[in-house]
């Protein structure tokens, strides 16, 4: 497997173009299953997860084309469904494949979808997806690791209270409800910017969705959806990662295309460390050169709270901060797997249940470390940027799922790193 070798201790200085949001592009791609007309997408990132979703959609009957000379421009056209089965071999690689369930059920009245995989950061059951579809009239059976969903009489609008906030369930149920008879009202919805982006795309296709970005979303079902053109929002998690790269390296980075409105509470927490984050006409400028950063407590929460997808990176940042920081993870039960690897680099971290107390040290030391999931992987890269000596981050295939051109972007800012087969 590939590894990334980093020679640390160099302040970053340069400009990075922020890529589109993987977590926004994936549900928007799945929305192509809802219409027989083309869905024209701009700003689609070049990532392994995007390739996995493309392969799944092609298997289901979606023609996927890319316009020459326009990277990130994708046209998806599902004239007719060729299959209603999302197989294990594809779904096990990427949890977002379960987003095919709602659209397939709404358009074809049946779906076979393997129970999903993804990063090993927790159980993440799809019970909420299934209960919501049952409320809309679906019949659900579990058979040999597959969800078999049918709608003998079609989907019908319903009122459904989610027992806990779920981004994937909000997206899946919102897509399914667009073609249901009558009105669907979803309560306790996720409020992430990616939800709003999906609703914007669906509304451009002729859906009638109100309230996206709040806890209560109303969807009036329509007979059919049409084609549309949509631009995917920038990636707030990638943005936050590079903000922290500037901080942990005591450098300065311009982030073109970044949007502070997508950050939620994370922006305030990052500024509280002492990082200078200024908005510009085309993005942000982050400056961490002036002084050592301060330790700041964070607790992960659904949006607009501090994103769980930034927790590992923030922990790496706090490893070299002045003072202590308490980091509490409330979303996933197994998302501190990066802690033992940071300890190998000289970090001082004590984990108690769902909280980790990080006491900042003067500096980290390079060491061989092992990546365990997507965000843990990039947290180790950040630590390597700040560490004295050489850091080898092994099993970096996770990174290709969520960071487009990570090594080249960091190298343009002066980082010394390379991928080694």
C-alpha cells in the first residue's frame, strides 16, 4: 500500500484552490436516478468516493459523461433504470451508496441495497432511513445482508420524526419524498450545508422542498422531475483541514473558493485558538505565524456545531498548542483511533470515554504511523507537517476518498512530502 513521507518543520506559505464538497456531490449524483432527463453538474471533485458512486450509478443505468477540457463537469442521464440492485461489492466501499435506496424506491417501486460500509468509525445504522420509508408506505425486508424495499401502492406523503439527527437519512427521505403522493413533513432533520445543496438541486429539477437547513423540512410530491444544471458547493471539511495546516505549521495560506458561511461554530473555535482568519473577495486568508496557538475545548455536534469530520485534525492542532484542550466526540463512538498514532509522535493525550484531554507540547517528533480512516489519515499528515524529522503515514488510501490532490496542494505551499508506493 502507498504511504506518504513527510519532512516536517517548515511553515506553509501559498495558495490552495478549495475543491468541491464530496459529501454534497454524492447525494446530488444519486438524485440523477429520480429523472429520465440529464442532470448537469459543475464542480464535482475528483475522488475515489466519486468514482465509486459513478460506477454504482452506471450499473443502475445512468450514462455518465465528462466534457473535454472541463474538469469537474459531469452529466448524468438515466433514461431508464437497468437494475434496482446496489450490490455489496460497491456499497461496502462507501457508505453513501445507501443514498440510492430512496431514489430507486421512488422511481421504480423497488430497491435491493446492500447494507453499507465506509470508514470504521462506528456502527452508523440505517434504521432511521428504513423507518422513514416505512412511514411513507414502503415494505422493508432484510435478507442476506441486503435491504429489500418495495412500494406496492407507491410512496405516500407522511409525517416522520427522526429519533436522532441523521444527514444520510434526511437526504434519502427528502429524495424519496419528491415523487411521493401528497406532502411529507420531516422533523428533527439534519441542517448541514450539504442538505441545503441537495434541496437546491432537487428544486431546480422541479421538486417542491421548503425548510432545508432547518430542523423541519416539507416536501410536496410531484409527478416527475426534469433535468437541471447545478454547481456543487465548496468542501467545508477540506477548507477547515487547510486552515489547520496553516496553524499547525505556523504558516500562512490563501484558500481560494472557501466559504465561511458553511463552517458553523467551527469558525469561532478556530479563531479562539489565535489563528487569524480573514475573508477575501475569493475566499479566506489564514495566518498562524504570529504566535503559538492556545488550547481550546471543542465538542462535536450536528451542524451548526463543530463538525465531527474536523475533530481529528483539531486534535492534531491542539497537540502543539499552549495549554490544554478537552475534545469531546458525541457523533461516533469509535473516532479516537488516531490517538495512539499521535502518541507515537510525542503528543500528550489522555482518553476517558468520549473525551480526550490534550496537553500541548513544544513540538512533535516524526515517526511511522498508521492511518485508520479518512479524517484520521489527514490528521496524521498535519502532525507530520509540524513534526521534527521524518513522518511516514501508512495506509493512505483513505485520503483518496476525501481529499483531491492533497500532496500537490501542500507542496505548492512549501511542504516537503511525497507519496511512495
